[in-house]
């Protein structure tokens, strides 16, 4: 599947906010958005007012970039969310949160969603006891996500075990660090999703 391979920090600067795409670097003084808090490019500091359409587009781009999803797949998620009962925007965020790579990241087993995606792609993760190497796979209520026994002594997972408790784990997940296991108690409600996006702007964009 296609994926973005350009500089992540430029994407944060474009959205004028930290998207936490680079793990520990985002928390350090070396984060480029701390040094240059304006969009990249020759005219990065020139724009003073954004149109309604641009605000909606930027919010969609920000959300897609946070979760590492390209346009075609993101549009598919929106259409699925629109078919479900309830608020489309909340359904969309719930779909994105239920991706396997996001769950691995949220549990603290990876430093970023890109890192989590790599761990999944390399076959280190099991879903309900079966190999799961597709980052976009979705978890359901009562699913069990765990690290393969043969992989648990690899450096990323040793570090994750040692740092267990340093990152706040969402209430809809339960992590068992000693077994490198994640229990999915439910899918998240909007109020427990801390992703800083205005999903209504995304709905307005796609509704046109």
C-alpha cells in the first residue's frame, strides 16, 4: 500500500501544531515547530486569513496525517462512518482509533504511529492469537492484542516494558506489560479520544 515517505516535521509545520509523528523528538527542544512555528515554504509566513474551505481541508489533512492515512483510504473511512448510526465525525474517529497500529501506539508499545505500523508490518503482533501484519486491521470489543513471544526480547519491546506506566493509556484499553498484552474493553467514545481535531469541519468538507 502507498505511504508517505517525506519529512514528517514539515507536515507538523504545515498544520501549525504538533502531530507527534516523530516520537521523543516531538517532546524535545529540537522539534522544528518550536524553532520555526510557521508553515514551510517561501510564503509560509505570508498568509493572514484562511477561507472556510481551507480551514476544512486543513482539518481533514491534519486528521489524516495524525493517523498516517492517505486520501483514498481516509475517504473510505468517512463513507463508512457516514453509513453508521450516530454522528459521522465521532464514528470516523472511532474507526481511526480502532486501527491495529493505533492500538499498539496507544498502549505504549511504540514511540509513534509510524513505529507501530512498522512493528505490525514486520509480524511482531498477534490479534486474538493469530498473526496480524496489516496495520489497518481493526480491533473489536474484547479483542486481545499481544506481542509474539519470539519478539518480546527485541529492543523496542524491552524498552516498552521498562517504560510501562510513563504514558497514559486510554480507558478503553488495558495493558498487561509483563505479558506484552493489550485488552480491548470497548471502542472509544468521543470524550476519551484526545486527538485534537474538529471532526465537524471534516464532515462539512465531505458533505459538499
